């Protein structure tokens, strides 16, 4: 089994990181992956500080192996009333199908500053981030409590930005990845734009995993690179490692494990999806994210550029998505999944990790 400085540093038997799937992960999933020799992750972007502490404690009750926690780097928005009203009116017909009326939520998102303090207090083996970038001071605070800091990049410029603030490793997230794109820089710029990246910035940052990993490895030879996007089996892991990655991050592959937190409708959609059934959309959350095409995605296709940015749209559709999940209707759910979704293998997480290890060993022989 190949070993690398990053996996040795983290004490991992395998170069496999479970993607931090906010809203779909569970402490049980993270603990199972870690116990099996990989690195389990908690997606904490939508967890309150108290919920973060509780989830971390639960993982530690289940395993003494290292695990990680992920946060969304974001400011609390202050959208104007006209924007919110237009978004609510746009969503009203979809809410009506469940006998509901869309309302302005109590909060748009969790406070990142409070979440960051909870992360420092939790002291996970890995602290990873997406949607934005930390300051060098914040990176140093996490490193001081023993956490390895991993930043998500969708371009080489973003990877360089993370290296510049002292990140220990960079996760190169290709366009094949399921869920939200982590883009935070405009192409050709060194600082995040005011108000966040534009739709055009996201489009320009849609690089494939193989291309992005190659570019990041070449640009940052002393920074460990983690490959993410479209990797579903041992051959995919071997391919990423051959390009210079020191580990892979796999999210979609673990979604159909019984330990994941998704409901029956989402689970069924994953197992029935074909190779070309995903696309990137803003309509559910306001930030481009890859998922399985469904009725709501098609119906709001013309509004891609009109919906308010994350986290506003995400909060406005939250009650709708919860109602759809309770009703067992996948047509109104955000069915986040990567381009490799047709290769999902429903099985317990520990069993899947073992199969991946066998496949990697065979591919590396």
C-alpha cells in the first residue's frame, strides 16, 4: 500500500479521505471510515458550535482514530428586502405543492467566527475549509492546537493562496465533484472579490480533477495535494496518486453507505442515476453545486443567474427541501452527487474502505 508524508503525518493506513458532506454526513460515518484506516470527516458548515462539539464527541466515543472537521468560510449576509421578496415569490409555487408558504428564515447561516472557535476547541486531527480562505493567523491558531489545515482549491491560484497563508495541504477539487464548488477567487486575482465570486468566475474555474491535480502538484511541489472529484474506485485512487496527489477525497462514493444521513428518496435517486445525470446548478442554494437533475432543477433553469447567492437561497429553500424529504419526493430535493454517481456501491463504510484498499493494491501492483 503506498504511503506518503501526508498520510504518515496523519497516521492513516490508507490515502482515503471521506468527503465532508454537510447535511449528509454523520458521526457514525466519519468514525467508521477512520476506524477502517481512512480519514472520516464531519461537514460542519451548517452545524451550530454546540452541534459541532457534540458531533466531534460522538466520533471520539466511537473511535480513537484521527478524524477531520470542515467549515464553510463565509460572512453573514445582509440581503436587501427586494431580493428576498423576489426569491420567495419565485419559490412559492414549489412550496404550495406541500401546502406551505415560503417565509424569511430566522437566520441565513451559522456565524463563522463562533464556528471557528468551536473548531479550535474541538482540536480535530484535520481542519478543512471551503468557500473561502483563512488568514495566516487563523491557520496558525489551528496548527497550534495540533490540527492539520487543509484548504479547498478549484484553481491553481486558489491553491497558491492557501499555501501562502500556511495551509498544510490543499484539496484540489475538480469539476466532477458532487455538491458545492469551493471557488473563492476571480481568475487572475489574488484576493477574494467583494460580494464573492461571480457566476462567470465559477464557470472559468470548472477545471477537471486530472488537470487541476497536475497543475497544483507542479505549482506547489512542497505542499501535499489531495485529489477530489469523480474518484469512485481503487483505479481512480491509483490514477490520482500517479499524478502526484498524496491522498484522495471521496464524497459520492460514501453517500449510499448505511451510515450516511440521507433519506430514502435521495438514496434511491443515487442508486438509479446514470453516468450523465448530474449537472451544476445554483437554484437550490445560490452557489454552483453538482447534483442529479430533477424536476425543480429543470423548472428553475432560466433563473440560474437570478437567485440570490449562498447562503440566502440555501436558507430560503431549506424548509422546502425538508418537506420534500419527509414526503419521500426526490423531485424537490438537492440531490448532490458527483459525475461518478453511476458507480455507487451501497455497503457499510468499513466494507467499502476495504474494497477500495483491495482495488488500490491491485491497481498499484
